[in-house]
C-alpha cells in the first residue's frame, strides 16, 4: 500500500476549515474546531486511554500551518495550542470527505 501525501494544504478561512487535496485526487476537509479537538498531543490525549479529558473547544481559528518534516503538519490555534503533530495517516482518519 502506498501512502497518500498531500498535494495541497489550504487554510480556508472563509469557511473556517482546512482543506487538504491528496495525491490520489481525493480531498478532505477539517473544520477548525474538529481539528483542535482531535489534537493528538500527549496533553490532549494522555499517555493512556482515559487519563485526560479530550479537548472540547469551539470557536477556535487557525493562525498558522507548519510542515513537520515530510510526514506531518502542526497547527497553531487561536487558543494558543500548537503541540499536536498531525501525521498524514492521522489526517486521513479524522477528515471529512470533501464534496467538490
Ligand atoms: Zn493537544
């Protein structure tokens, strides 16, 4: 199985979401709140299941998107949180199919 990689990562401020176009032609959309609440960092997820309450924020916006190596993205959210590393694999799992 070949791994998908993004061809385009777009901060769609108008609709409050990130849009990723993958190299297989598919697209996924990531509303800011969903993205923030899916943060995979240890502070949001804990080191063991049930260790911490998962985040449940609403109304955040995205201030910056940074690439981490060639395998992931890091998002700077307006609530000051930016420690989550979102790998391509993880992003494929959490996104919503993009209706073109
Ligand atoms: Zn986090």
